[in-house]
């Protein structure tokens, strides 16, 4: 495990700097890099194809982390290390350490750990395995869902959930969400026929948990529209659900992208609101996040058009609910072809709704990622400010959950599943950024009368101090 402490040093400006302050202060806000510590986690069983970090989740207090490795554990009865596992890490004063390894009691299979959900209080974990074989055919990629709970004896498997609505469960569980104490779970279900005859409408299934018993209480087709991908997020209490459909189509025609809000998803089958971007969008909802109170949402649109080269632009959007109305609060950056590639390919939002993190593709390295932060303060979103750049192995198209953030926004996890190791390719690693300082995200610019007065005051102070030095008698 590698841990690196990054500190920034500040030098005292000379007198000549004071004379330049009027010009410096007249410019835009000066962004500075956040201060933080970094830790890299690697698979306890390093092997080629482990894909450690394909999915990551972190508790609200930032002290428990789940890491999925869909190919990171030996399959039962064989020497092949192609089955999946989930690793639980705990944070103490001594640092991060492995607490448990989660594998299914009924035998391992490839794909287990490709999708994860962790309750904010870190008492319940959902593990998806969208590559498991269906019971009726070993050649059909089925989706099984496992529930693990943490008690006095540690983590134990509580239940294996097999969808009772649709036989086959093709790719069930590719996206998951959990409320506090695991009381409500959202599961991206298998595709089924749409009302208008299209074969690829993907369902959302809602499970409730009471005393360890799980019940499938609801299922719905978001907007009755076709989509090959669903992304899910839920408020802390489970009363608000956000569903992203980045490649949806309605009645056979492309409907662009859609974000749906469901109030009380355990009972309602119809969305209570649509969340729409103010500008044209082609992939909005590819990755999403929702605050703990359900009033702030973030969504990535890695194919968002812009300016002179639409094919290479992208954007992240932040929305806020006031009363029953959702409105776009910030779009970033998607300005022109110099913007980061695939900005918003992965997003995460702290449960307090105050910090958003965005992943983008590095322009010099197609399998490297850049991370950006934006902080809400004084009624506006700052940044985005770079948190890290050129992180190898972090871009993986099939992975939709490699980014997570703690409840207060001070700890960020980024999975890099295609990072190589001594054992071979695609071993994987997880980058942890801790102590991210909100105050260091951006230095706000002053304006108007306040800026002018401050600039004149500093300039005058510098001139007076310089004059005083010149008139000082020699000793």
C-alpha cells in the first residue's frame, strides 16, 4: 500500500508583487489545487484480469469502502482465478486495512462484484453479478443479486435474490442503489418488451427489507422507454429515486436522454418529475448521483455537444429541487474542443449535496483519467478544479461504478481496474484521496467597488512601505 502526502508551500510575496496586485485582482478567480493525502489499494490476490476497482462504494462517514473485483478470486474447486470477489476495507487511525472478503455461498462465478451498493451507514451491501449463468441455461448471462449484512460477527451473506418477475434475469443488477440500513433497494432489472412492442425496455425493481426478509414490492419501466443502460441513485431515506436513461428511445425513436424522479419508489410506478438539461444532450444520465435529502442531483453527459468539435465535447450537470420543481443549477465545462474528453463519464455527489466529483479522459492517454471537483458554497458551484490527472487504468467503458465520495465530500475513491501489475494486465487498483479541503478548491475573485478599493489599498500600502525603506537613514 502506497501513501503519499501532498503539501503545498506558500512563499511570502515581495514588495514588487504588491504593485501588481491591482492587475492580479482584476482577473478571474484563481484556482488552486486541493490539499489531500492519497492511498492506493491493490488486490489482496493480485492476478491478471482481476479488474480490482471495477466498482467502488464508500460509507457516509468515509470509514468503510467496498471494492469489486469481478475476476479477482479463485473459482471453487479449480485453480482458475476468474471468479469475482468484493473486498471490504476499514479506515482507522493507522490507515486503510482489509476487513473482509465477500464471496457467494453457492459458489463463485465471473462477474460477481461488477456492481455494488452500500447503505450509508455501512450495515448492508448489495452485490450484483450480471455475468452469472442463468439456472435454465449455462450459456445465458444471468443476473444474481446477493445481500450481505454486517453484525457483531462481521459480514455474512443474508440472502440471494433472484427476480421473481421475469425468467432469465438477463443482466439483472448492473446498477444498484441502497437507502440507510438497507431498507429499500433499487435494482436495474432485465430488459423486457415495451408497451409499444420494442424488445429492449429495461425495468427497475424495488425491494424492501424488514428484519432480514426481502420483498419485491414494485417494478416499473421508466417512462415506458427503451434503454440499454439504466443508472440508479436514491436518497438516504429511500423516498426519492433518480433514474438515468442515457440512451433511451420512445416509441422506437431516439428521445435523447432522460432523468426521471420517483417519489416513494416502493409504491409508485410513474415518475413524479423529469429533470432536463437546458441545452441539447445525447447521453445525459450515463452516470448520476443524488444527495442524501434528495434535493440535489448530478449527472454526467460524456457525449454532450459543444462548439467547434461536438464529437469530443462533454459536460456535467448539477440540478436542484425547489419545492416540486427541478432546475439546472450549473453546467460544466463543455465549452469547446479544449474541454476535457468524456467529462462526466463518471460522477459522484456527496450526501450533504455540497461536493461533486467528475471523471474525464486524459487527452494524452486514452486509458488514463483526470478528476475534477466542484464545491457548492455561497449559493454557487465553484470550479471545476483538478484533483488528479493522468491516473492510468481508470477508463473502462463497461464499468459504471468506479467512482465514489464520502458523505461530507472529503474522501474520494476512484477505481482503476485496467491497471497492470507484475502478474499481468488488468490487475486493478483503487486511488483514495482523503482530506480534500473544500476551502482550497477555489479562491473567489472580488469585483466591483470592493475589488477596486482592495486593489488601491494594497498598491498604496506597497508604495508607502517602499518609500519608507528608501527614506530610512543608514545605520
